């Protein structure tokens, strides 16, 4: 199939483009390069030895989006493009609501106008809010602690209502847990601009000496060792989950957790990283980060049951692949 991937030059988007091309699909990328680089498109071509069409456009630019749909016979859309920093969303709510909601609506409208029946949406475990772990797809969503999470919940609702009104419009809502790691080639990976918000890129930059030491945000949570527990999933497992969801998409709305079902604490991840790579990651325990929850991990059984998909790569592989990319990153 010919798939439009918005945000395809980004971290998860680029890995998903690799998985799509290797599965025999053709890919058109729309990305405004606001949090990514054009060279990533060349890296995708280098990894797969396949061609890829790239448009530097913003998904909130409706005429530009229309031109892409008009110029290409799109069979499906995978929508990654959006702002994704939780803390930043608290500071800039209007930018987040506009960019993330309007972008989703413009794409869904274009799908209906051009008869595109498959829509895979990049959602997040954040939408579960203060539910009890492990998070299950059938749970009632609770308010999140931030506008970013609300944009994901609202986008899910918009796409769900659009599918209900137009049964031919099939939607997959994929709720990610904590994507980490990089493609085994080391050519693409997580390269946040500025000081990383997320744990793994911070750890790799400390190991490389770009940052002095890791601040562990609290060790007084009710968890195995007091530090935050998350469900880390290798970005290539996540990418492959998108291809499986797309290939198996039938009418209606289908919600899947893309996680491993395993929780790992901050200190457990640091220890695994040091052992996997033979490096030291100095850290200090500091206060909790506002908005953090103690534990977040998936019940991953539905994707296994319905799609035959499970995460295959373990925490050691995540740490090794993340480190390989960081070492090679200029
Ligand atoms: C993981 C753990 C921190 C940095 C976020 C978004 C979520 C999703 C994934 C988009 C926590 C601790 C972190 C550091 C630390 N993004 N930590 N020191 O917050 O679970 O999820 O990214 O969909 O929506 O909320 O990820 O990597 O920031 O934190 O101790 O310097 O590491 O407290 O326990 P998080 P994270």
C-alpha cells in the first residue's frame, strides 16, 4: 500500500518508515522538520535501499496537505506529526491544542475527501491518566495532568466519531508506552534538540560525557526501589506494531496498547545500561518531577491476541541500540 506518514522524519516516524518499506509498502512523508532533520530521510533510504517521497509541510497547512492527497493515491495514513513534550504543553497549551488537534482534523477531512479508508493514530499511554496499572484498552480514560495528554484523548475522540459517522473510515488508535532505543544500524535514533526531557537520551548523553550526571527524579515512590517505573519498548518493536496494525485494519475503531507489559524502574534502567555497554552513568537523587506518576505499564495482551504482535527486544537491546546511535551521533 501507499502510505502517507506524517512526522516521518521524526524519531518514531522514521523507524516506522523503515518497517513499512521493508514490509513492501511505499511511503510518502510529510514533515515540517520542526523537531527532526531532512537528513533522516536519506538515512531511511540508506537503511532500506528504497525510494521515499518527502514533502516539507506542516499538517496544519490545509492547502499543502490537500496537494499531497491530490498528487498521490494514498491508501492509508499513519499520523505521528505533533508536539509531544508534556512539560512544554503546560507552558504553551494553545500551541499544543492548535497544532495537535487541527493537524488531526485536517488529515481526517482529507481522508474523507479523497476516499482514504485507513488511519493509524499515534496516541499515548498518557491518556489513561490516574488509572490503576497495568493499563487496559477498555479502561475509562481519566483526565491527564497536561494539555499534551488531552490533545491525544481529544484526537482519539475526533477520529472515533469520524469512524462512527463513516463506517468505511477504519481507525487504529495506538497507545505507546515509553519508546527507547534505535535502529540496529545506528543511523537513526532519538536525537532531541537541547537538553533531553526523556530518560534514555539523557542517560546516553551522560554516558558520552555531554551531560555531567543524571538527575533521578525522586526515589520515594511506592515502587520496587522508590524510583519511577515505566514500560520501555524498543522503537523498532513499536514501528513493527504499526505495520501489523495497518495490515490488519478492518472497519471501525481499534485501540491497542503498544508496550511490553513489563515495568522497569529508573535505577534498573541505569544498571542495565551500564552492564549492557560497559560504561558508567553517574547520577544523583533529586526531588520528584511535577506531573510524574509512580508507575506506568501496559496490559499488552490485546495486541498479541488480535494482531499476533508482541514486543521482541529486551531492555538490554534497547540500551545497546540507544548507545550505538549516541556514539555515532554528531
Ligand atoms: C521516565 C522516567 C522520570 C528524566 C514521557 C511522556 C509520554 C511519552 C513518553 C509521548 C520517569 C524519570 C526522566 C530524567 C528521571 N511521550 N526521569 N530523570 O515521563 O514516562 O513519559 O515520554 O508520548 O507521553 O510523558 O518519560 O523518559 O521523561 O521519564 O529520573 O532526567 O524517568 O521521573 O520516572 P515519561 P520520561
